C-alpha cells in the first residue's frame, strides 16, 4: 500500500489516544540526525526522475469506526501526510481531505485534530512563497524559521503552540524546506509519493 491507497480505502487514518505524540520533529541531536536522514531518503524518491521506489516495512492496526487506527507506523504515516501536503498540487487536494476533514486525525488531543484539519485548507506553495518574501524583505528576517513564520499566520491558533505533536509537525515541515534547498532538489514529482509503500497488516484478520 501507499498513503493514498490507505486513506481512500479505509476512509481516514486516526491515531488512537493510547499512542504517543508525533515525535519525528523533537529537537535533540540524535532525533535531528535521524529525521534528516529519513526525510532525505523520502525526498530522493519524490525528486527522482526515474521513478525510484522506497519500502517502509510494516504498518499494522485496526479498522474501527470508519478509520484505520495504527498501533505501529503512526510516525511514518504522519510524515507521509506532511509530505503529501507539502507537495500537493491544487487539483489533487482530495488526496489530503474529505468533507473538509484531513485524512489524518489524532485522537490524542483535539488541538492536533484541529490543526490537521486547518493545515489541509492552505496551499503549501503560497505559505513558502510568503515566507521567502518575508525573509527577503528585511535583513533581520533572513534566518527567520519557517516554523515560526507559520505560527505568525492568522489561522494558526495561539494554543497550538503548546501541542507537542503540532510543534513536531512544524519542525518536519521546516526541515523538508531546508533539505530541498540544501540539496538543490528541483522538479518534484508529486506522483512519486505513490512509490513510497509499506505492508499493511490489519490485526482484526488475526482474531
């Protein structure tokens, strides 16, 4: 399966309340190194002109109340959701949401649900463009972080600054933009996200 297969077949991905927060964007030296290595592997696929493939091993969980609830794989699935948002063209917005709700939802905290639902309403290219203009406008803003810029946007709620999963997502979005520039990646192929796959294991089939 790939992320789009899973969301279109299962309806939604809901991270159950028993799971920890999204940790991919935690700020410490070890996590920073692991995150950038992982994101770079994913970006190589997205920018591959030859359609290279990447397999992310097993994702397993249950289909409950119209959503797939992963018991293992939530970190990878959340990262794939953010990559889909980052590279999604306007005509493919249905890959991110259904009926105004993001395909990815966190039952751990209402603020995380609200952020995911809000994020998919905004075009990443417009946000990146405004961020670059903001940095170029004033020398003092040259090194202003993308995560902080998103927090300044009118739709970003103040209380979201205290949600560890949201903060982690912002760091990952920031690193995606950083690695694209650092590696001089050009011409992303949104369709290549379909080449990032995993084995889906529904534990309900095992009684």
